[in-house]
C-alpha cells in the first residue's frame, strides 16, 4: 500500500493568512494526488485533482502543486468558510489511500 | 446527486446492505466507490466498481463486503457481512472521475451525504 502523510495534523490560523498543507507519499505517485475539504457533519468535497487542477466552482484562493512524492495545498488568503479538515488522496494505485487529515482551526 | 440509505445498528457478525441512489448521471457508465469514516477519524477507502465492471476492495473488507450496482434502479450497493465493531462509521458513496473503464477513477466527486453503520452488541 502507499502511505500518505500530511503535515501538520492541525493548524491554527487567522482570516487573511496564507496557509500551506503538505502531503508526502511513501513512493512516487506522479501527479495522482487529490485534495478534499470536509466540514463537520458533511461529506468531503473535491478541491484539487491531479495535483494542481482546480475543481469547477472552487475559489481560486485554493491551489495545489507538486509531483512525485511531495505535494502542497495552499490557501492564499483564508476566509471564514475555509476552516475545515483537509485530506489528500492518492490514485496512483487502485488501493486508494488518504492522508490522516489536517484540521484547520481559527486562531 | 447521491443519496445513501441502509445504515443501522447491527450486532457483530451480522449483515447489512447499503444503497446509494444516483440522479443526474448513470451509475453503470461511471466508476463508483465507497469510502468510510469512523467516528472522529479520517477517511478510509473501502471499495470501487469500475464502469467496465471490475471490482476492488480494501484488504480489511475483502471477503466480507461486496460492491454491486443495479442498472435498472441506477443504484450502487454495498453488501456487508461478518460485521465487526471496527466497521462502525459513516459510509459515503462517491462517483469516480478521470481514468478509463479499465484503470479506474483518479478522483471522487460528488459524494453522498453518508449513512451511519453502528456495529455493537
């Protein structure tokens, strides 16, 4: 299996801050990396697919980068609605795996 | 849109069938997957059925869960048996996109609202 490790596990930030979340795969996965946002009691929502492609309807303050084994999700200017948990997910092999999540909290 | 049903309180060793009704697209023409989330924990992929029909399972459910679809009802199913307490959680269905009929999806969107399965005596 491919292990996905996110850092940090939790993060406190303020509205307007620039935030970066990192995801590292246990082996190279090319660009087969996706990012999801989940709010309490809600289903996950796709933000970024194939490492750097913004899903339709997602604000442009979200961006993704990376390839191989190291990836980042960046939120350029945090908005109140962005406080949530973020997950990365690899699709390089069919035994899909998610990172453990990064909980983004209000400072 | 995806709507899951079938979650319940079930005793260990029991069986349960989850359903995921789709609207706005055809289940049989898309990759479809189940992902679960234990209370307070992260996301865990469970199973996928390719548009081409191949099925794959996470090791922890292999031999116990079966994914299937009913084209006439445009519905995805997850038949769960030999349930364990560690199977407790919210089960989401999701449409897979990207890839091709033989290599499976590359990402999951949209997701249903989830259905809660509680395995406890």
